[in-house]
């Protein structure tokens, strides 16, 4: 470990605290050492907020360090008793939040033996629901165990009101350690082992400058229009500089989501267009001219109907942008006087302007090749090269450029994009090194080729290669080796689900030369740590950036935002007042009070409000275990309601013996209405409970409306959604519909519904629906004939399954003899009742209504008609 890492480790080991570091400075290395420290059967430690990739990475690292007792990944594959035995044995456990909540509620975990909790991605604790619930349950029963939080996202702790203090409160920690890049200890450590950094400013071409200026003008016009249409918004952050970063989309969404249903279509289009324009600015610097033109012409703004097009599409800047983007690919189209002469060779073929970075990249590779010749016979040997590109599309672009040359690579992209069959120049006799030299000598390719003698059609092998380029591994992107001299690898900086793939690449390749084709603060910091851990090995970093470009501004803005975030956190830490009971170690801590009533409803004249709390009756709600992914169970527990987590087949929440609630979020409601699953669930609730209820839960951060962002998709319109809900209520008259704007509102509703009502029985709730799982479930049998069968005399829920197994439909049932019915029903009395009901003739004289009796009168036995009956079993 480095010097500052040792200091951080000692500080965190001695305290229950929150650690905030800047991105890329080795937070994973510090967390790994804590895992190594507690990897012992004498300890019982739980790790929260980790995904599968992180768990595999840490286990792999601990195994390489020779740790014998590796952490265990606790999943639903382990049974309840097996989990209990594993907890008693000890060790470190990576467990999902749902499993931990259930095991803590039923006392399956020996909480008094738990050494502590390690929380990763601690910045999410401000908005999370399950993890704070777990820590509250843990701290209620264990006052000695430690809680430590780790995060490398300081910007996420700044937005909103006192988010860092809220995170500390939810984690029950009383201290916070801030380690920015400008920390004195970090500066001293990094200055001792600096990598050699060569910053290269690349000039934009004239067309690229004009396109960039036009895009910035359009962005400015869109922001001005957005501010004028929404004067009530906080528009201080709505600047052109901030709009270039990804965080701008999140900032706009946080402000507009609560009022999304009140916004006009013009504002919604402007929000979408700002994101499209940001992506176009990013593509201008990262991709080739053909790819940029494809993205520009395929953008949403150009594909809308004329009446719905945004206003900026008619600006002079937009016309200028489209003209120069097409000119980069096809060349300038200048009107010539009419002439019958044939076009010259100089006017044929596309222009295909190359990126200025390509020429610089070839020069850098030549420089590295010369440096390797000097160190080839020394102890250092030949150094490897790592080229870092933003995304996988850029990797394939650079690979084709290094493999085939500038003109050939652009023509391949052009043919594939525009479905052309232009001939591609080849040079089969040259090696890769010779091809690189040739590309360097003929790097000026902005004029059309003089002749077509050296051009041949695209071969099938080349087309197959292009098809293989699109097969991107969605799980994990691997590095790509493109050259042998020098050994060169390409790697993507973004778009990878594995957050540690760049660290793995540095450890496996061990490059001596790194070329940052696209910039990334995170990877720059990783290179600093990589060099500091290898003081005797040189490292040269080439930093390619377009001068006076949006790419450079995005990098500088991200640095500024991180620095400002740390300054704000430092100031907040200096003025923060932390109470003594923040860590929750006192026995009578007010943080753990579970009052069902809010403070304003408590009568303080009676023993300070405490006498009323004693008289409260204990409330219990049966909750399906699958519901612990939501926030509602934790809010119910905080209100003083006891939670019984079991697996129930009918409903999600059992409030009373008669009230069953099926909870649906908006996305789940739309999906279940479209698939018909909600109908089946309502049938089961209506069959077993007298008061079924459908709870529609909205997001507290979004509009309380079906017109909120992302609610009604293309598969189900708002009108269809209302129609399906209306039909559902007409079909189930007993069903009650509840609308809740947030989970906290739903918890309050549940509490009010349970007042003065009987408590549910968990055993009965678990038994309902479970007996039908083997033969009479709704998934196997048609509901209408099944419900009719249960209403016949002599048939009940116990003998109904025997009828369903051996009888196909009602006609088959009517043709059975009394002896056959007795064998199926295992009761002579039930068989006699059913047989008489099916075969005795109806007497019209006994009916009070002659009209009704005349219609029902029949000379043939029941079921003797020609009309076919519905079968019991589904096809």
C-alpha cells in the first residue's frame, strides 16, 4: 500500500466513519485490505451494496493474496437452515439486501455475534431504502459492531440539502474522512513517482470547427428557449458549459420529473434535443466523419414530422452544420456552369475527411518504435503500448485504421453505412509496419483518388469482418491486440459493466506507453497509482486532446466540479453538528423509536405523550418475501408495525384476515395489464378474500400521474391503460383501487386500514393458494369452469382436485354415474348430492317467477345439449 493509503486504512480502522475519496485513487485497494483483515472465521462481517462483478473481483484478488477463508456470496440458492448454519460458522458474506432484511427480521442471523458492516457505494445511502433498514435493524440489537462506508463519488454528496449528513445519519456513523486529489499527503506521494506525461494539442479541421460552433449555438438557443418556457425552474446550472457533461441530463431530470405531466410538448422535445446535441458534440471528436454524419442524419430532430420539428432545425447554424457534415464525407458541391464535358477524375468519389488525431497517432507509434530499439537490449526490454479509446465503436475504427490504412478504413465504413459498393484500395504485399509508414507518407487524403486502377471490390472476407465487428460482448469487453511491433492493445474506457476492467488491463498488459486517444479522469488517476506502485519502471503517457474543443471543456469541467464538490464537503464538515447519539450505541436512542403516530398527534399532557404509546395495540402485517425489494416494508417497520416475512401465493400484503393487497408500481402495472397476469391475481384475491385491494404506487420523485416520464410506453397508450383499469374494476366489483403518491403514503394508508381490525394469521395466509400449487392452480386450469365447479353441491376445495384430474369438461362430468362420482369424491353423500343436482328435472311450479322458470325448463338432463362446454384444463 502507498503512504496515503496506509493513513486512510488506519483512520478508518479505528472509527465508525464514512470515507470519501476522489475517483480512481485506489478506493478498491483500501477496501480489499479491509476484506483481507476480516477474512477469518472468528469474525462475522456483512458487505452491502456490491454487485456480482465486484464480488468476483474481490474474491479473485483475495485468492491471489493467499487468503484461505474467502468471502461467501449468499444467494437465494441457499436454504434458510443452511444460511443459519453458515452465519454461525463465521466469515465475510456478500449478501443481497432482500436476504439480509428477511434473516434479520426472523432472527436467523446471530446479531450479537456480528463484528460489523462494510458499505460500498455509500453515496447511495441518501436515497436507498433497504440498506438503511438493514443498518437500523443491526444497530438496534448490536451496539458494539462497526459500520464503515466507502465512496469515490463526491459530486453525488453535494446535490440537494445536506446529503452527506443524511448519508451519515442513515449509516449511524459520526465521522467522515475526505481525501481529495489536492490533499497534501496524496500530492507528496504522487510527486515522488510521477509518470512522464506528454500533452499533445490537436488542431480541429476547418469543417470540424464550423460544426462545433454551430452545435454550441444550437445548444445555447435550446437552453434559452427552455428557460423562457419554464420561468419557475432553477436555471442557474442551465449553461452551455454544464450542458456538455452527462450530469446535466440528471440535473434537468430531477427538476422536471415532478412536473412532467404539466409540461408542454415543446419543453419535452427540448430536453430530448439537448441530450442529442451533447451526443453529437461528443461524436464529433471521437468518431470519423462518416459515423458522425450518420448520427446527425439519424437524430430524432430530423426524423420528426414537419409540424413537430424543434425551432433550432430552421436556424442558420443548423443549416451550416448539416452542410459541412455532408461536405466532410462527399466533398464540397460548388455549382459549375453548364457544360456537356464529362466530370474530371478530381471530382469523382467521396472526400472522406480523416480525423487529425490519426496522423498524430501514427507519429507517436513511430516514436515508440524508435524508443524500443534503444531499450531492446537493456533490462527494460521492449515496452508494450496501450491505446485507450472512449467506446467500442472507436476501438473498431482505430483497429481498421491501423490495419488497412486511412483511406481504406474510411471507405469500408462508408460502404457499410450508406450501402455502397465502392472499391477499396489494398496493398497485399506490405506488412503492417510498411503499411503504417505508407499511411504516414500519404496522410493527406482530403482529395479524391487520382485513379481507380488500384481499387478492387470489397471481398467476402472483408464483409464478414465487418459483421464480426458488431458482435460486441455485452457482459465484458476484452482488450484487443492490433499490432506486433510495437505490441499494441486497444481498450475501451467507458461502456463496460465491469468497473475494474481497466485495472485488470494494466496488471495483465503492464504497458510502458499509454496513449489516451480520449480523455478520462478516472483512468488518469489509475495511471498515477499504477506508476506509484512501480517506482522502478518508467511510464510515458501521451494525452491527445483537441484544442479549444468541447472535448477539452468537458474534461476541465469534470475536474472543476470534483474540486468544487470537495470544497463544499470540507465546508459542510467544518460546520456540521453531530450529536452524541448519532452512532446509535445508547440503549434508549430516540432514532430507534417506532411510533405509529406522528409527533403532532401525540398528546403531551399525558405523561409527556408516553402514556398513549403504551396503550397502542401491536399491529402485524404479513409481507411476501419478494416485496422486500421495495421501500414499503422498511417504512411499515419504522411506523411500529411488525413484519412477518413469508412466501404467500395470493397477494403481496395481508393486512387483516379479510384484506389482501396486491402492490403494483407503474411499470409493473403496465406489464401485468398487457400480459393478463393482473387479471389472474385479482381472480385469486377475490376467491380467497372478501376485501381485495389493488395498490398503485407512484414514485415520490416523479409526477403523481400516468403521464409521468417513462410510464406509458409504445406498447400501451394512456387511453388503453385507463380502459384496461376500468374493465378490471367492472369485472371484479369487490376489488378496491388505492392510489399512493409515494411509499410513505402507502405505509400511512396501511396503518389507517388496520386500526380496530383483527390481525392476520401468517400460517393461514401461507396456506392460501399453496394447496392448489400441485393440481388446481390458475396457470393450469381455466378459471371460469373452475369457479362454476366449486359452486356445485357436494364439491369442495378438497375433492375438487380429483374432479379436475379425471374429468375433461362439464359434459364429461354430467355423463358419469353415481358410483363413478362416489369413487372420485370419496364420499357417498357428496356423490349423491352432485348426481341429483345434475340429473333431476327442474320443476317450474316451484318457481315464483314463471318467466324465469319457462326459460330454464328442459326435458333433457343437464349437459345433454350440443353446445360444447369449456374444458377445465388449458390447452
